[in-house]
C-alpha cells in the first residue's frame, strides 16, 4: 500500500460551515491543504468527503496517517 505525503506534522484548524461539504486531501500532494486540489490524480488516493453538521473549528489531519479520516487523531505525535 502506498504511503501518503506528510503535508505537516500537526493538524489544520479550519472553521467549517454547517451544511457545507469539504474534500480532505488524503494523498498529501495538494497545494490547497488540507483540502483536495486534484493532485491525487497520479496516485492511488482519493479525497475524503466531510459534511459539516455545525459551524465550528475542526482539526483536519495534516500528517495523512490518522485512523479517523479526515480528522486528526493525534497520530502525528508518533511520527
């Protein structure tokens, strides 16, 4: 299984809006981190859809190794 590119070893804090959908970059190659810009097209990775159920700050994984995609679960602390 291919390894994603680590975008950063900490989460991205993002203010999401209720009712909006966001597409988290799973490959780590996007120039629009933490969200997809289509860079995965040359990889085996696909973006992960996140539907915001409320307006608030969410912490999206930056290391791309979280087990709780797309949100940070602290995995970056062991890299």
